[in-house]
C-alpha cells in the first residue's frame, strides 16, 4: 500500500527563481550500492583526548573523494543510536558508499563527516544493560565532549572551516535526539541540524526552541524525518507541530518504513544533499514522501494524509467503481491502480476544518476513513487541516470544562429536542456561583452538534478562561432547525418562541445561570446570524450582547428584512441603549454573505444603529467562525 504512494510522490516539480526544478523525494534504487568506476572517499579512525570523560575516545572520519589538505571543508557530525558505537553508521548504513555516489553525480558539497561515539563515559561500548541510568546520562554528557573536546580536535587536525555556517549535526534515533538537543541548543555552533527518527531523549519543543525568532534567523536548515511505521514518530511530530505553529521553517519528512537503516540511509541521502549550499525555505514543504494522517481520520486509518504544504492525499479501495472523485469544494479525480486502489492528491487546502464527500460514480457518500459530521444537511466526512495560528483551539494542559446534553420537550414544535451546554471548569464544585450565558447558534445544514464538534467551542473557552481573557460562562448550543418549510418570517418567529419560551427557561431551571439581560448573549453564524438579527434585535431587553458571524439580511426587498429594518428604525434608541455589544464580522470579501452584510450595514448607518464590525479572512467556513467565537467571547460580560 505505502509503496504505491511512494511511486506517486517520488518527485514533485517546483518553480524556483524562474526555473522549474525537480525535487527528488526519495533515494533511487542503487543509491547505496558500491560503484567501482568512481573516485572514493576514505574512512579513518581518529583518537582524541576527552577532558570531559578523562580518557582517550575514538571516532570515524570520512574524507571526500579528492580530499586535499590545501582545501578547507565544512563538517557534518553524524551521530548514531543507543545500541552501537562509532562504527554503527559504517556497519549498518555504509555512509561512505552513499556519499561517494552522490559526489560522483555532482549532488554533494565537499565535506568531512565525523561519526563519533555518543555515549560519553569511560566504558563507552554497547555492553551490558544499554538502558542503565549511567549509560543514558552519558548520551547527555556527550554534548560537552562534542563541543569542548571533539570539535576542537577535528578543527586542529583537519583543514576545516570553524564557523557555525560550515558546521552541521544530525543523527539517528538516540543520536537524532542528541542532534536536535545539541544543535538547537547551540545555535552559535550549528547552522544545519537534522534529526532522523529522533528518540525519547529529544527535549520537548518548548525547550528545544525557546525563542522561535532566533531559530528563524540562525538556522540554515532544520530537518526532521521519521518512518511512518516507527513507534517513535510522535516525538518527531510534536516537534514539527510546535515549529509549524511558530512558523519556523523546517523540513518534516515522512517516509515508508520502521526504525531501521532502510529509513536512515534514505535520510542521509536526502539530508546531505541540502548541506552547505544555498537553500530556499519556500521549498521545504515539498520534501516528503508521505503525509500525516488527518486528525479527523477514524482510528488507525492511514488516509487521507495531509502533506506539509496542506495538500491532501486520498487513497481508498473501490473495486467496482468506474469513477471516484473527492469533492472538497473543488472536485479531484482519483486514479485506479491494478490492486483496485484509487489514489489522488489535492491542491493545497485552506487551514482549519472542511466538509468533503467521496463521489463514487456520481453518488456523494461519506468517506469511511473519516469521522463524520452533520453538515450540508446530512452526515458528511470532515478533514482538519493544520493551522499555524490555531493554538487558541488546541488541546492544552489547562482546566477543562464539560459539554453536556439536555433533552427537553418543546410545546412550540411539539417534539422532543436537544441542546448542548458547555459548563466551564469548576462548575460542579462552585455550587454557589451563577454564570452568564452565551446562546450560540449554528448555520444552515447543521444542528446543535455543530459548534461543539466542528466549532471546538469547549477548547476555545477553556483556553480563554485559563488565561483570564474570557469570563467563565455557560454556552448553550441549541438546534435552530424549527421548521421544515422555507426560511421566512414564520420560521424566524417560531425560532424566537423556541428560544425565549422554551430554551432560555429550561437553561435557567436546570443550570446555575444569571437570569437577566446583562448576563445573556446571543450569537450565530450564517443562518444563526439571521436568527440573531431577528430574535436578538427584537429582544434587546433579554440579550445585552449580540454577535453576527458571516451573515446579513438577504439582498433585495425581502419582506422579512424590510419589516425588521422598519422595527429597527423605530426602535433605534432602545437598541443602542440596551446593547452593550452589537458585534458583526465577516470572513472577508470571499464570504458568500459579504455583499448582503455590507448592504445591511449601510441600512444600519442610515438608522444610526451602533455596531462594531470586523473581518477575518477565510470565507464562509469553520476556521473563520472559530476565530469569531474566540474574539467575541472576550468581549462578553465585562
């Protein structure tokens, strides 16, 4: 399965400085095969005095083909794993063969490669219990041995450059953790850093890169790679996620494979070609074979996968299908292989959450590999694209509230219905405390589940409350679908009755809510925004805060809109006096409701209705509405 994707993604074309160039994303067959018809480099053993350990220690040194002492060379320090010694790369990875072949093809800058023993202790052999505490500590101690003993020795004995821009460090497994720890921890010593399948000794990202701006300025290349079936991939991914969030340029390279030299030899082949040359950070996202399974996938589903540049790779088996497409707003054709798998890659997809469908012979169905969400009036697949600025809805180590479900019978609709309630952290223990309430409405084609699942309401509020940027509050997410007919004044009046006569009283009976206008807010997106414009504006004696996201009254002379404008004109003084916040926001000009909203605001201006307006680019989508909630919640009940 994975080998098929490898052949599809073996290379990609990128446009660089006016030229189309091929980025090879995986070593070709024979890259590690000894060639007799080329010039070879040389492997030697060196012995240096380690003042750190108090003994003489050994390392291997590779000098390139044509090595001459009259020339000066940059240096790559190549570290090994927990179970070997200075010969581990030589025995398992034949680096001299890989590098010789690259030199012969003109793909490598001339460099010296030093392969040390990263276990800095008197007996540095891989004997006995290699996981013993003193042996684990010896890998951390090696940082001083490297910086104070080995590097000075190399720079005295070999004709090498001694500045940071001509010094690189990388390693596999335990050595990958060392490379990231030492390289990122000493930006004055290393400009090129690579971690291959980095092990649990890797420091947490916040300690690795405490100041992202320093990393952006000083690093020439930061490379993080791992096999997709490596149990240690989580250590690489957490570092990538942090770097992505903080916009630190880096390569995140995922390839087919496990924790072995098949992966690490390929990593050396890829990483070494980028060293000590001009690099273009804008191409870094192109260097990968596989993507990361989307967080919205069902358990153990490998696809869809999100690539570092936010393209998405889909792969599914449909033996009898004649045509398979992905509908992500734009339709993408998938290609069938001889094993009946359909595969394809999208363009770069906007960050955040998106609904999508499989189109199998023209029939739209939910992807069985994805979690499903009620949207577009049906259950649909959804995909979460990583968002660099999405920390405000990330799961963090802060106190968390709960999302509770409440069923009730509605005499307005004559049916059993349900709403969800977010209760803030500490709600159950703070039995004497009462809370303000935000009533939060979904859009068309969605229901009461939308804000809690697609919208991540609980995480947004948890994070805001934890840093005291929002008041602890209840958030009630009700079902705004109260009519099966058209969206007209009758359906809006039914919604208003459902909200005021049924939902608000139910909330105030069953939860510790403060029951007055100053402690009630109403907000909604799209259809929910229109419901807010109707029920909220009609009842400013019940709600002191109104939020309208990606919405506006319909264009043209719609009767319900004209009636509402007439009411607002007559009640302008009362509306302005009662509302502490009338907050209207759009997803930029690409938002499908943008023109309607602008026409509405012009009418508000004529009537001298006070409001605050803002835009957050992204269109009519959940990434926009999550940000709208994040900003609106900070304005409430203060």
